[in-house]
C-alpha cells in the first residue's frame, strides 16, 4: 500500500492521502468560513429588508398624516380660522364643554382601538403614550387644542407642519446615508 | 413609554437622531392626533352652527 506513486515525485500512498486530507481540511474550513459569511450576509439582508419595510410603512404613514393635515387645515378654514375655533369653544357653556370632553375621550378610545387592531406603535402598552409623544414633541400641538378645557396660543398647525417636515427630513437623511454607503 | 422616555425621544428627534422605528412611532402619534383633531373640528362646526342659530 505504501508504494511510491506519482511519476518522479517520490510520494507514497499514505503521504498522498495525508496531503489530500490536509487539502480537503482546508477546503472544508474555507467552506465553513464561506458559509458563515453567507449567513452574515443573509442576516444583514433580512435586517435591510425589515428596515426597508418599516421605511415604506413610515412613508405611507407620512402620506396619511399629510392628507389628514390638509383636511384639518380645510376644516379650520371652513370654520373661520383658529380664532373662531377658540371663540366657539369660549361660547360653550360648562355643560357643553364637559359633553364635548366626554365625546373626545370616547373618540380617543376608538382611535386607540384602531391602532391596536392595526398593531401600530411599539406595542399595545405604548398606545397611551402616543398622545403624550405628540404633545411633548410639539411645543404648540394640536393635541393641546383637543385637550379640553383648552386654549392654545396661536398657530398649532404650524407646529404640526414643522413636525411633518422634520420626519421627512429624517427619512431623506437616512436615504442619503444609504446611498453613500452603497457607493462605497 | 414613560414621560422621561418620551422626553429623551423628543430630544433625539430634535437633533435628527431618531431611528426609522422611532420616526414611525412619531408619525403614528401624529396621525392619531390629527384623526382626533378631525373629530374635534367636526364637533366645533356643529357647535358653531348651533350658536349661530341661537343668536
């Protein structure tokens, strides 16, 4: 079995087998490394896909926000402007204000339920924090207008517009970063 | 989310440091608030008409 094989090379069968095993071993370890790299790339792709999905969801959410914003702006104009909204509220009796407050609380519950069904927000327990988020993020929020009894200073719509612009800016920043990374 | 966490999120948002998930949460909050605003303004329209009728 140990006869020399390979013309002029003086390699025994055992040596050849050893060499072959070594080479196979290297190939195997290379394969393992390749596989690990593939797994890493795959995980990265899953993360990118997931991020893209959230980014798409965000874009559609921004579209909804803009549509609703336009509708709110239109309604305020139809009423006669923000000052008239305040006047109407000011002319309400305490009973009427309380009744409106109850209606708004009921509506809040309905919207919360819709968000729950749509599984929006981080998780269900965070839904209560959604109102607060807008309130704190915006120094002059529309959510303050709807927290009766209420009276806002001027221009809640401008505050909302600023918020929308900031979110869009954030989206654009990420897009730019992604483009820069893909060009590297 | 606690008030403290919201404040931290708010500060990061101001600096443009929020992640896509956080931006989505903010947009969702805004959407919910605007939805409520629509309802509120509808009620105001009705109240305005009533006040005008009672004049």
